[in-house]
């Protein structure tokens, strides 16, 4: 996280925010060492990535590069599964261009659908063979 806090303090903030978002139900924050390890390996659990992403959005981070936009779209779809193109403006920051965001979000939704279809097809193939 971009905060100037100890790993234990950052873990407490992250865990508390994840609870507010109903991503987890744990009462105690994860250990600071776990947060440091996730950061080092760049492999946080999904709940931690979503909570950190939401915190960064609330602090003013906005996508700039194509990679940023792809990550934004993928994570926002996971964070707000009730979002669709009709209610997009309710779920993205007001200072974000809805046309650009919608293009990336549509791409993320389509990619997720293709991923799920490929996964289902692979499972069927494995059952047959």
C-alpha cells in the first residue's frame, strides 16, 4: 500500500476496510508479516486486492495506462457485481470519464464470460475423457 504506515497498521486498515465492504468476516486483522509477504510476492488474496483497490480509488487514484484501465475494469467488476452499463455512473468515481470506463468494463465482462465458458468446456472435456 502507498501509505507510510507499518505493515501491522496497514494490515489493520486493509482488514477493516474489507470488513466494511463485506469481503471478509474476520474480526482480527491479518498479521503485518502476511501483508508484507503478499506485497513482496505480488499475490494477495482477492479480498485484500479488492479492499486495497477500493481504498486507492477513494484516495483519488485513477487509471492512466491501458494496463491500469484493464486492472481497474477487472477489479471493479469483481468489487461491484451488480454494476452494469445502465447503472455504471452510480459505481464509478464521478470524475472518471464514463465512456472510457464503460469500454474497459465491457471488455472485462466479456473476458470473464469467455473465461467461464472455457472453464466449463474444459470441465466437460475432462469428464468425458
